[in-house]
């Protein structure tokens, strides 16, 4: 709404995002078997709050449930790679996905692994080909 000041619009946006977060958290608490709720929470944390740790945690929760999206485990590791101090854990998880075979070797996964190999200063013999 253009009639509101930028500060008011930011405040309202923040309030609406918190309401959405509360709605999803309560929904997941009452329906813990629904991966879609954890996926939605993960996207909210990733896209709106830039909270990569909470995004990783919720993608991981979703990945453990029947009917989860095929990308949940991979997205959890991607998000973890943006968490300071958890880069090695993220690298190990991404590398485990890479080791599963060609189906998992998507361009983003390969690029993320290579970037992390540089960041972690891994020796050449420990890097992916």
C-alpha cells in the first residue's frame, strides 16, 4: 500500500512474516508427519529471514518423512553450507550425496562442492574430479 510510509510497510511485513512463521510452526506441531509444512518453514527461513541454520534444520526434518520432496536432503546441506562453523559438516553431507551417483550430481551440487573445497582448503586428492 503506497499510502503507508516505507517504515510502516517494513514493520507490517515483519509482522506478517512472524504470523506466517507462527502458523507454520503450529501446523507442524499438530501435523508432524507432513513434510510440506517443514518445507514451507524452511523456505520461509531461507527466503525471508535469511536464517540458513533453521532452513537447514527444517529441510532435514522434511527429508526424514514419507512423501518428502526429492530435493529436501540436498537443500538442507546447501543451507548448512552457509552456516559459519558448519562448513565441513555441510561438505561431508554434500559429498555423500555426490557419492550416490550420477543422479545426484547436479550442477549446483558440483559447484557448491568445488567452492567448499576451496574454502576448506582441501588437498587435491580429497577433491571431486
